[in-house]
């Protein structure tokens, strides 16, 4: 679910007043945004020892009309049992049986994530905001170090939101289809989140959400967590987002926090 954090700045920019954007009609539908930040999470994920993950993430997004294309590549620093397999976004996706449970430190580039989103024209759906997204995780990370499953994954999701005054309730449905590693078994699983954004001021947007991420491994439990974020539109091009998470299930990180800075080039 951490990849979804990259959308927080874009969500904030969308719900803030148009006057704050200071852009003409062409700029409003065409642009390039670079996002970079740090994410820290810590939890046992049903294992005997704690796994701490520090992730630096860089994402570039191209917006063209109703279409959005993005690519992101994380760098992971993990302190935890060798048996824990990290996913493309740093969150463990499996625990390898028969592998050392000694707590060690390992680091390296994670998997490459590519995504394409189509925003359904709101005038066609009674002013609802509907995004259809397809995402592929390309297995570019070192699987032997536990930084990847070593297989490509696919993800499909639908986001639905509607602005009601200063509130924008939203819901997300997703489905993940992982690759098939030879050493252990992974299965497809759904994801779900529900929450709302709140326009606190002309340049400030808050967000609160509940997130469910079905496990794709029989060695981990489902992940359930609560998320709160705050986005500040510093200028019409610069947005800063900070967030905290709290796990409410064994398969989730116990705590998490992060900071994301996004710069819109045009």
C-alpha cells in the first residue's frame, strides 16, 4: 500500500482551490511531477523478530489530459530476519521457511514500478472522480538478498471519490496478481481502502483512511492499517506531504511514518 502514498500530493493538489494552482487550462491537464521522499516502518509481521525498513523513493509522473503515467524505484535499507522477503514497496510479502531468522542488515535497489491511470471524465459520471489504474512491478531487485520475490507482479485498481463541500470521501478496490517464485508459493489477493480528505485551508489538506491489503503468501497474515496524512501546497508547483500509519493486524507494520516532496515542472 505504500506506493499509494505517492498519490497523496496529487490528491491534495486536485482538491485545493483552482485559484491556488495559478495555471492555465493547458497546464491543468498537462504536466510532469517529480516526487521524492523517505518512509520508515517497523513491525514483526507475525515473525519472532522486528523488521525495520527505511525506504527512499523517487517517482516521476506524466499527466496528459485524462491519462497519467508514472514510474518509481525505491532504495531499501532493511534490518530484520533474513527469512523476510521484501516487496517492491518495502512491505514484506513472504517469510521463507528454512532460512536463517538471524537479524541482519541488507540494502539495495528495490523493484521498478510502472503504472498507467485513466481518469473518467467527471461530467460523464455525475461529478464523481473515478480512476482506473493498471500497475506492473518489474523484478529488478536482488532476490537472493530478500529485496524482491524475483518475479513480476501485476495490480489493477479502481478509485472512486466525490467532493462534498470541504470533504472528499473516497474508496479504492484493488486486485494483485503476483508472479510464481520457485522457492515458495504466492497467490492473488484483493485490497481495499476507504477514507476521506478534508480541505483545512486554502493550502492545506488532511486525509484519513483505513487500508486492507490481502496477503499473497500463506506465511503472512492480511495487512490492516490506519493512515493519516497532511499535505501542504507550498506554491503552485511544490507540495509537501507527511503521514503516519498504525497497524491493526499481525501482517501490518506496527508503526510507520514518512515525508514526501513533490515538484510540478509545468
